[in-house]
């Protein structure tokens, strides 16, 4: 009996302490703060694309473009506590996503010249409020709050101590490099929004990599190719082999590249092979299919290069996520270990190409 | 209209194909197959400990010991398809766990002398059936099916093709090394059951590391110390700094070590410092607390060593999960990247100590 009373008392004290803490904060809407990682202006602030502008997009593509993948709010504050309120949809928890990556938020703070992880906001329902980090020094801090990778987002507010100040900060990243691709771009398997690979590339390089990952739906449809080409960027990375099949790769790769090239006569276009699926080592059918997709995309790029297309680059995927077979959550999507290995493989090559074109 | 008809038709075909596939398999109960990673026999096969044997265990500890963390079924088959059926509880999805790690299953197959990831079984409800891998070669395969890290498990069955054979296989791991610790041992942040660090240590070394991780509850209570000491093992690893506080570390560490030593006069006892929490770099209060816990555990181990205790070892945690601050899911629990770095740090030291004592 005594034990139960104690548990009830502890719970009451905990919730009291927590409520007091959030109550003691001032919340400011993030609606006027700089939004990092946007492709273009949208009627709904936290959509990635204004899909009404583009005709004939597949419904699933249009829906995925309302997910806030890659978007982050840039602000500065001298508060020693940072909290967030945000709302997501009622969509169900995905079986292959960490809940924080799907619907949570992820705070980074600048430490010297490096962006450093500071805290997450866990998701508990449609509308959430969470203290992300407490007991910090009171100095001015530059912050990036990454939004959910796999959900629509609304009503984002930042909470700070009552006596502290908060204001919008500039976009810390320069230029614009669009990454069109699959769930591996959108961030399935990453443990939190800031761990999606385009976000990691931006923090590591200072270049603005824009996440146009479309989970399961990066199929290079002509209408999507038109949309990608219509987005103004300094370079284009195409990581869209995984969601297709060998025939589609052959049918659609050259059209996608040519469509971009027609609108952007000299922008670097970098095509990535797909990582070899770990399940493909055992599933001979799947293994052969991914191998063929990778061969076919290489054939397409080689053909365009031989025809004389300039500023077109190809990055192969051998051993991209290591050779111990532990780099995925499910045989297909990298875990944070696999993404780290993938970045060690692609990042130096991508940065080298971009720098050569003055993108830095 | 036509599009909707097509979608309905595709869905029907998909479920038909899937149902046919699972229906075409023969399922065998795993109840008589070798169970790897057990501390001791238990009335409920997939519990870790028979908690009725030990007096005074905290209720949360007793409950966590019914989670199947670290358990795996050892079998061999020549089937080219492997499926699984398993039941878990109705407990809610945890906000900081990948659903597959919490409630799913994870298949490894021996490739030469290496255990290699083959496929996962995603969780979709209380009772689940999933094809883990298909289209394999038909040769005899040694398999390990890891069970959920954070749930009770019941009614595990393995599915194979009707014309194929299946049988129990021996425990591939030798000796027994018990790891008592927190959620970091149990596997929070790992993307699937086989990625918990004790499981990775076993596959890498061939030594049987037993997961006695107790999420949030590794507090070295005297009753739990008695239980740990009562389990017969060749060595004991204590990774239980994170769930305590500086005072508890000082009060309880020596008692835990002495209790084990009294029952096991010469077994190596290896004490690990806690990883420094990434949030602790910003949260000065938390950072100072973990630092103090780590200092206090070091003081306790040094004291026992100076008093002459033999076969007691200490592994420090500096830079254990790297220095880019990207190795956790939430500032506390490693992601697969953090676990990989942690293993690079602790594995050579642990294996070296064990080998010196003939444990290999």
C-alpha cells in the first residue's frame, strides 16, 4: 500500500515539475523564422513543394512532398532552456522508422564552427510539447531545429525562458544542391531528423543540400522530372535507382538527366548508384535485380557522357555501406552506421565535384 | 475510376501472393530448438530469468526480465525461404525504439565462418507472421533468429518450404559472459534485435555474451546483486553506471562486485564506465552528474584493486562513441553508429581480458 502511495506521489511530483517547467517558458511561433532546406516557397509553410504548380504528379509523390523532410528552423537565443511545440498528422507509426525520425524534432546548436547535436523532441501524439535541452550556459546560441522526416507539420513554436530573447537567424548554408531520391534520401533508418544524409552533408560542408527524398516513389516519372528540373539549384544529385526496376532505369534515366540539362545548361548533375541491398546477398532474385539496376544506370550515364554531355558525374556504390553487412535496419535502408559509411564514400566525391564548380 | 480499380486489383493480388506464400510454408514450433543467450532455465521459455527464484527483486526488474533481449533460436534448414510467426504483448510502441528492435525478429545466417544479417520480421500486431528472406540457394544453412529486445515473446514458429527440412542446431557460442547493465545493454537505439551490443560481441568473438540489460533499472540493488551473483558465468561485465546517481554508485558498486566475487572466486569481473551523454555537453547539470558517476565508479574499483582483489578490470569511456556527437538517438542511447564505435573501444579490451583467462 505504502509503495503504491509513493509511486502515485512520485508521478504527481514528476508531472507537476514538468508542467511547471513548460509553463514557465515563453513560446514564440516559428512562422517568421528562417526555414532552411526549402526547394521553393509553398502555401503551407512546412511543405517541401507547392505541388499545385506541377501537372500530373503521381498522388503519392504529391503527398510525400507535404512531409517536412530536410526542413529546419534557424534561430538564435540566449535561453538556457529550449523547448518546442509542434503538431503532426494522425498517420500511424511506421514499422521501419524510429518515432523521433518520423514525427519528432531534433535540435542542433553551433559550437565554434561546428553544428552539434543538443536534444530531441519525442512525439507523443498529434500536438506535442517537449523540453529539448535544459541547464545550458546563458550565452547567445545559434540553433537549427530539424522537423519530422515523414509527416506534415504545423504550428511550430519555440519555447525559451521568460527573461531570455529569441530571434530568427540567417540560413547557415550557402548555394543550393537538390537531392532527388528514395527513402534513403528522405531518411528511413536514420534515428532522428538531423541524421538524414542530406542534413548531415549540409552541416559537414556548409552547402545547402535540399532533401527531395520520396519514400518508395522516386521513379523518375516524366512529370516528376519536369518538377525537379523546374527547381532552381546550383547542382542536382540523383539517388533514384532503388525504387525502380532495370527496365525503368533504362527507360527514364536519360530523360531525367536531359530534362534537367535543358533547363540548367551547366549545373553539375551527379548520379549515384544504389547501395547493394544486404538482403540481396541471400535473396538471389533481389540481388540480381539491384545489380542490373546499377549496371543500367551506369550504361545510361556513360552513353550521355560519350555523347558529350558536360558536367555529368557518376558515383559507384561498391562497399558503400561497408562489408560487415551490419549497415542497414532491414537489408534495404541504412541505419545511422550505414549512413555514416555511405557519407564517408560519397561526401568527398560530391564535395570535390561541387567545389570544382565553385559551389562551396 | 479506372485508377482505383487498378489499385484495388493490385492490393488484392499482393495479399493473395503473400497469403499463398505463407500458406505454402510448413511452420515448426521453435520450442524444442536450442535457445541461445539464456542465463538459466525458466518456466516461460522466452523469459531471461526465473524471477520466482530470487527474493525481493524490484517489480520493474522482474518485469524487464521477461523481455526476450539477447535470446536467439539456433536452427538449420535447407529451405530457400525462411519465415517466422511470433506473438508479443499489447504493450505500446516505445517512443525511443525502432519497432523491429522492440517487438520484431532478426535473422542471421552463417556465411563461411561469419554470421551475416539476412532479414527482419516486422511487427504488425500481437501475433505476427512474416517472410524473412526468399529466393536463397537451397544448401544447408545455419541460422540464428534473434527475438524482440523489449517485449515478452510467445509461440515462436519457423516457416520453411514444404519439401525442405529443419532441425535444431547447437549453440554456436562457447563459455558464458554475463553483461549486467542498463538500456544500453538491453539495446535501446539499436535498429534490430541482432544489433544490441551483447549480440554483436557474441557473433564477433564466438563467446556467449548474455544480455542482462534492464532498461532504466540497472541500479545495483542488493537483491539484484544476489541474483547476478547466483547466475553461473565464466565472467561478469558490469555496465550499470547510467541508471544510478553519484551517491548510489558509491554506495552500491563495491557490494555488487564483492557479492559476485564471494560466489565466483576467480571469475574476471569487468566494470565499464558510462558513455558521456551527448546532451551532457550542453546540459551542464547532467554532464556534471555523469562525470561524477564515472569518477565514483572508478574510485570504487581502484579501492577494491588496491585492497588486493584479483581479476577485476576497469574500462574507461573517453571518446567511447566518437567525437562528432552523432552517435546517439537522443543524447543518451547509442544509435547503431554509436554502438559500433563503442564496440571498437571496448571489444578488444574485453576479448583480451577474457582470452587471458582462457575464455575463448
